[in-house]
C-alpha cells in the first residue's frame, strides 16, 4: 500500500475517534539583516533617527545633516558630513522580485569613465561596491568665474531591499581610508528605508521631506523673502543641523 494512502487512512481513523491531528508547522524563511533596514525590520535599538519621509537617518555624534533641495524646494537627497568626508544618500523604487544594484553599478562606472573618472568593483562591508575617483565641478561662487572640474576620491555603496534600492556615495578622506570611513559606514548601516505601499515606477526616487522644524524654518524664511542657508535659483542645501 502506498505510504501516502496509509497515512491518510490513519489520520481519518484518528479524527473518527476524536483525536486531533498533529499540528503542522511551516517555517517561514526570513532574511536576517544588520542594516540598512526596511521599515518592517527596523530594530528597537534606542537610536534616535531623523525622519525625512522615505529615509530615517541615525543621529550619530559629530555628524551634520544637510538636505538637498531643487528649485521647487523639493527634497531630492540627504548628505551627512563627518569631518571632511561626506555621505550622500538617495532611495529609489525597485522591482518586487529582483534588485537593481548590478545594473546601477555598471551605469555609474560607465558614466564616471565618460567624464574622466575611474571606478572599479571591490568587495566592501555591504557587498560589491564601486571605488575610485569621479570628476566633479564645484559650485561657482556668487559673481565669480566658473571653477574648473576636479578629481575626487569616491565610493558608491548600494543595497537592494524589499521593493527599494538605497544608494550611498562616500567622498573625501573616508573614500580612501577604512579608518576614516568607519563612522559613515555605521550611519549607512543604521538607515531605515520607508518604501510605502503606493505603486511607483522602478528607479523613481522615493519621496523625501524636511523634518518639521526645518520645514517651519524654511517657510518663515520664504514668507520673509529670504533664502535658506545654501539656496539660490538652482536650488541648494538646507542645513538640518547636527544630528547629535
């Protein structure tokens, strides 16, 4: 007699005698993470985080948070400074079934090469990343001549989460020294991404917002006809103050 049928007959016999069947446990596979975190997996670690909407950034002593805004005063990115090093953060929508970091990494490397930079794949604390240099043009001083492009050391970090992708760019001394990078890597590790349930096109940036206090300050400045700390006609950055 086939084992399957014998097992079914035993179960039916037990049910007829009022004996409950053995409970069947199904173990759900859960991917553990040490960060960055999805909102659903955010740890209860007592860390104070600055709420920027889609990103919640840890308040790490010695770091200063600035948000990048466009002409319409819409927040398009966040930058944390630690000494002379910077960590720029952006989060994007991603497919449910697959990540986009492999494709984004290849595009970043091609783009940097086309502008005179050099990026290569290396293994880092968050998996495969890009390291090398990029060529950037510093912002022009008011009324001054256009500055010349300069080469800067840079690292690009990427993490694929559930329906989101988080990208970080480290520049300055932290892009070349593991010791100098430790604090900014820890910041990146403690980021919480809030994807939301709304459908979004793949690679569309997740919406960011100023913290309430900074938003109120900017509104007062606009009502008074003033400009925010690094504003201008092409947008700029708004200082959200030290994170600790």
